[in-house]
C-alpha cells in the first residue's frame, strides 16, 4: 500500500527520484500513465494488469469507454528505477502534468500519483472540495 507525500524536483532531462518506500513496492519495472486531475498515475505491474482486465470489460460500443481507454493506454510508459533511484518521465507525460521543477509524489493506496507542486497546492486549496459533502458521499458508498 502506498501512503505519504514527498516533495522532490524534476531535472532538465525529466528524471525524478522516486521515494525509497515507493520503489520497494513498485518493483523493478512499473507503468506511468496520464492520470485524472492533471497528474500522473504510477502503477506496479500487478495493479496495472488488474486495471487492464477491468478496462477490457468496458463495451467498445460506448464512446466514453473508448475515449477513456485511449486516454489511459496511449500515454502509458513502462519505467524503471536507475542506480540513483530516479525514473525518467517521458516528455508527453511531463507535459500532461505540467511537470517543470517542483513536484509532489503521493501514495494513494494501490498507486502513486505525481503532481506539479503548483497543481497539488491548487487542488488542496480548492474551496469546491467540500469535505463534509465528500464524507457524506463516501458514507453512501459504504465507506
């Protein structure tokens, strides 16, 4: 399980240090793809396979399903950690998440998310994210 929040910087070549606790769980190779809310999602291979199996069940007759599958898979890249504990984030993914210098890497249960610091701060300061309404919705979902 991935938990925690880590502040890092991305270098001019697109490399970023992956927190050691996350590296252990991600394994040697893992998948980085476009995430929702203008961040990147990072999946260990087992989680990626589980997600892939779920997405395969979506009906191809659904325009929204096809669009989501394209969004998720077209930008995906297999990554691995180098000897310095860094990963290279491809240019298309850096652009998607507006990763330029300061970034935040967070653990979100079965995946890791990579955010630009500006986007993460804006997300956390978003007044439209009503905590009480979110808690009520989670209660409706049985959480």
